[in-house]
C-alpha cells in the first residue's frame, strides 16, 4: 500500500471522528450558522483544508521515516518468493491449495 493512501485514509478517519465528536457539541450555534458562514465561510474552509493537508503530510512523513511506506512492497516481494518455491514449503503448499480453491 502506498504511503499517500495510508495518510489519506487516516486523515479521513481522524476528520470524521472529529466531526462526529465535535459536531454534537456545537449544536448551540445552529441558529447562527448562516451568519457565521456568510462572514467567515471562506476563511473556515481555507483553515480546514490546510489543517487536513498538514495532518496528511505529517502522517505521510511518519510513514516514510519509519519505513512503513515500503512495507507493502516488501510483503509482496516475500509472497512472490514463497509462491516461486523459495522458503517455507508448508506455506508454499498452503498458498497453492488456496489458489486451487481447496480451503480445508
């Protein structure tokens, strides 16, 4: 999995959680939302966009620094080598049975 996909998914999960948790605490502003958005809508949208971009960039940087960015590639390489017959014979047999549809 690519690190930008990981950062986008985690950012969406964090933003959704914040919206669900914080949205219920802002219900007292319901009658004032039209005035707030009319006066500050563009600034709020810009700040929210920059915040999401900063969170996604931070998660991406952490994934690149810790080596998680190459984890999917390494796992794929290991799986291909096992399927070629290099390594654990029991795992190779299990993968072959799985590919044949024998799930016992």
